[in-house]
């Protein structure tokens, strides 16, 4: 499955443009999802130096991912190009209706609803 994960407020606790602390279990869950064969896209509005800061944070924290703000190559080929909207089977974002679930709850949900 393709999983798009927001950066600000979702992976870390800071408020843009600051980068705060890594959210509890975010690294473990993201890395578990990646190691279990899911395609991870980091989905952020950051650009320029702010995006570079985010990439460096992810690399320093050893958080695994496949792409940032870019669709999976299979989807680009299937649809004949790249769209601004990232296609994913699941989107993880602190701006969803309600609140961001705990990362372990997110992992459980994805693992128990995986019908692919």
C-alpha cells in the first residue's frame, strides 16, 4: 500500500517552520510500515530550505521513506504523468477531522484493515 504521511505536526511536534521533537513511536511505526513493504511518501507543504531541513531531520532520525511530495513511479506510469495531489491508500495527517491518533493505533489500524 501507498501511505502518505504529513511532516509538520504529524511526524514531529513543532509548528512550521520550526521542527520540534519526534512524536512518540512515529519513527518505529513508519519504519515498521516501510519494512513490511508499504511505500512511504512524506507529504508536506515545505519548499526550499524548509524542505531541506525536513529531509535532514528525517535522515538524522533514520526514518525510512521512498519519496517526498512525489507520486510512486508506478502511478505516474499508469496515469501518464505526475499530479500535484499525492495518491495514497492512506493519508496520515494531524489536520484530519478529530485528532491525530497515537502512532501505535495508526499502525494497528493499517495492519488490521490491509485488504491488499
